[in-house]
C-alpha cells in the first residue's frame, strides 16, 4: 500500500502547479452519472436533506460523520468516547445504523455481514465530499444493503477545475487534534484533474483511555470530456482506538462518568493495548458516457480491502474454551490462565454496477443494477498466556470463512403528466446469498441461505412555482445480519419487511422555507432483542409480528435580514410494538421467565427530536451561530420502563467564525455550553437471582462543556 500511496502523491504533485485556463467551465464536462442514479431529484416524493460542499465544510470540525448530520431532522448521534471522535453511531427516526444504507459515490459502504457502517474506518471522508444527501424512510432504490429507514449518499466525484491547496487544522478539548492537507490540480492537459487529501486525527477522548489515532488518504485522478469521463479513486483509512464500547454502569455513572472498564481484567493498571486496530482501503473506478443527446450511461467497479483485529486481556480463561487440554506443570493440573487474545477480521468486498439514464423535458428513466461479493475470514489468536507452555504460540481457537453475494436490478421512471403533476415509479429486485462456515461461539452452525426481495416504490408530486405537495409509498425488505444467524435458534432467520407511507409539503421563497412531512412506517417481522437466549446461551434477536413508526417532521428556515437568519426542525413520533414478550434469565430456578407488554415503545425511538440554529452576521467577515438540540426520553429496551431508559436532554452549542480576506478563516466552537450531563446511548439486561429481579443499565456518557478551535487556509 505504501508504494501505491507514494505513486499517487507523486502523481498529484506532478500535476502543474499553475493549471491551464479551463477549456470548459465545470458544467461543460459530463457530470457524475453514478451519483444521480441513487439520489432523489428535486421533485422526487421522498423526505430528504441535501448538503452542499460549503455546508459540509462548515459542519466538519473534526468529529465523525454522525455529528456533521446531528442537526438534520430526526437524527440522534452518539459516541463511545464521548466527544464525537472515534467510534460513533447514528439513528434516523429511531432506526439504527444497521438499517441505514450508506453509499460512497454510489458504491456500498455498509459492512456486508454486520450491515453496520463503521465510518471510523475512513476518517475525515467529509473533507473530500463535494455533496451529500440524507433520505429518511425507505427512499429510492440504491446499491448494497437495503435502506430500512434511512440512507446517506456521499459524493467525492464532483469535478474540480480550479487549482487549490488547502490546510485545515483544529485543536480542542481532551488533546484532540485534526490536520488535513488537500490539493486539487485544477484542469491540466485540457482534460485531466487530480485531487488528493491526507488527514490525521487524534484524541484522548472524554471517557478514560478512550484514545483515538486516525490517519486517512484520498487520491483521485480523472479524465474529463464533454461526452465521457474516467475516474480512479483510492481511499485509505487506518484507525487505532482504545476500546470504550462497554459503557459505564449506572452506579458508577453517578460518581465517575469517565470510567472505562476495558482492560481492567489485567492485574494492577488497565491493560494498555486493549485496542481496536483496522485498515480499510477503497479502490473505485468509474466510467461515464454520454450516448446521445438524451442518453447517458455509467459503469463502476470497486474493491474494498479490510484487515484488522481487536486485542483483549482476559483473566482466568478456561483452556477448554480455546480447544486446549489441561496443562500439567510439576504434577499440578492447570485448567485456566490469564491470556492476551486477538479477534481478527480479514476481508475482501468487491463488485460492479451500472446505470443507464434517459432524460427529456417530460420524462426521466434510470435503469441500473449491481453485483457485489464479500469474502471474509474470522479467526482468533492467543498471542500470550500467563502460564508458560499452556498455549502454543499464536494459537488459533477458531477460524471461520463467510461469503455473501448481493445482486440487484432497479428501474426508476419519472413522468411529467401535466404542467404541475409528476409521477415516480421505482422497482427493485434484489437477491442475497449467504454462506457462512461456522461462528466463534457456535462453530458447528453452517449457514446457506438465499433471499429474494421485490421492493416497489411509487409516488406523485404536485408542484407550483414556490410550493409542492407529494405522496409516496415504498416497500423495503432486509436480510438478517451475521449476528442473527450466530445467535438464532436455527440456521434460518426470517427477513424484515417495511411498508412506508409519506405525505409531504414544501414551500420555498427567497426568505422563507417551510416543510412538513408525515410518515407511517409499518413493519412486519422486525428483528428486536427480547432477552431470549438460544441453545448456547447467547441473546438472540427475534422477529416480532407487528410494529410501526408514525410521525411528523417539521422544518422551517427564515432569512430575516442581511445579518440574521434562523432554521429549525422538529420531529414528533409514536413508535410502537403491538405485542411484546420479554424473556428474563432465572438463575434461581434455571431457564427464563416471561413478561408480556401491549404496545410498548420501540427501543431508542424518542417521541420528540428538535434542533435549531440562529445565524448572526455582526460584520461582513464575522459570523456567530447559536445551535440547540433536544431529544426526549429513549428506552433501552422494548418494555417502556422508565428505570431502563435514557433521560431526555438538551444541549446548546455556540460557534463563531471570522474570515481573513479570501484565503483564511478561523472558528471557535463551544459544545454543550451549559455542561449538561447526558447519555444518548446505552444498553440493559435483567435477571432473577436470590428471589429478586436485578436490572443492569449501562450508559455512554457525553462530554461536558468542551471546545474546538480551527484554522483554514486556502491558496
């Protein structure tokens, strides 16, 4: 990889420092077709938020992508380390990251097995993004894991014909630093552009020892013409984070919010290398072709290479659990030992996709598809043991392969029926094959499953000059993830299904913008944790027959005068499971006890989410932003019990920025100005022992008042 990076850096530097005057303007070139094929258009009847490059840059203060989106409607972000750097998470309308489709230039980003999106693996990708779209609900057909409540599409493929050298540096609380160097060659040789970025991010985190060390590289070389284009992207990220995913138990939270239990199984001081280590490299190749005045096509191929491990100190581990016999030492039988282990993942994710687009004044037709293949190896190593000779060097106690194939075809038809009426039809067929050769905790369970989904979507829009009204219906279906197979009571897990109904109204004038969106998301066989365990004692997600999310999303923006503007959004929702049975471990009598609940709230689904920003420009080059976020109570499980919940919270941030002429700017942002103690994420479990019901709650606390200072220089 180092040779690849060195070659690309030399290539970027070799591009003329004084770029030629562009032969065409930016719009003279064929624009990225692969982006339009998965995004919703202006009149597409779905709930969406678009981000321009300038908006992304303003929100990018060194935190991970969920915090750039934190003020978007219906979004709740969380962070393991407590300050938005390192492992972070996002929920949209209460939907977690495993159900949110993320694409990078139209290429799937979600992990094929867990279906989550580990954005820590591509640090600072926002610094290379030229645009972004967030869709809420089922949305439009896309590539990869199905959107089951939300989708995020990032694009780095915008054409940059102007030369640029840019340095972004930030420093903040908890020894947090970010340095980003970006370069764009501008147009050279009349048809070529080269773009590059190098980033380094580090932080000690708010939570004790929750340190983060991130590095990333982005390189892009493009050939551009009026009728075709060819682009190669290489994106590399390397992360090393101290584990902070255990959370803080409820009792400790009251006295030491920064406590981290990771590494504490080691005697004395916590184990210093209880870390997660991962390197991921994305290779992307795009070819776009204008076929005629109305037809365009695109082809893309990609390879995502991932490799890494997390390391743990484990005390008193039984040798039998690692497939080893008892160890005899001077006549003494030893059955357990302290040890250091690594859980490894080595994978390849590759594939191709295409799209064909027809555009006329009355009609747009897009046909496309993809074929993606995943090959993953999961294996565990014991790298050191306290009892010498008890464990062979680099002993592997499990080694399992997993394969997944994902095929999809879609067709999108937009038709102008009359002057003000427009219809939208979107049909997708998707086929998924799973082949898994055992699991770490269930090595005898082999999986060979195939799922076929038909996902229709349709809608209609009525639009006038300044407003529009729309209605849409969308069907989504989603396959179980790897954990569902590992913990399932059988090798067959039922897929989830969702019918999504949306009605929206948007009003846009120069100084006023309003939006109202009502949604009803009706689930069938949604997979949720119930406390139920399988035959090896692991907690398993269970399909529940009926559940739903219903809500209203309100948006407003006003430009009061040249120095004052404001925007706000509010989501009010009801998120319910029709009938829910909870399973609780009974250590007194063995087995499990059950409790029945009628119409409890779905876990992590707040009934109210609100955000606002007041923007003041006291002087021409000076800007002041006041930002607030409110999230109502969230339940840690599906029982709607206050004793198992996250308290509601409100946070206030303040940002001020000043521009020095045209080429430099500075900003200072104060987060959580009122230093509120709050936790946006957690987990819970209960058990019966000694005749009493005990509930263990764990939380992921966020930092009190903290600051970020940034300097941006463009040349």
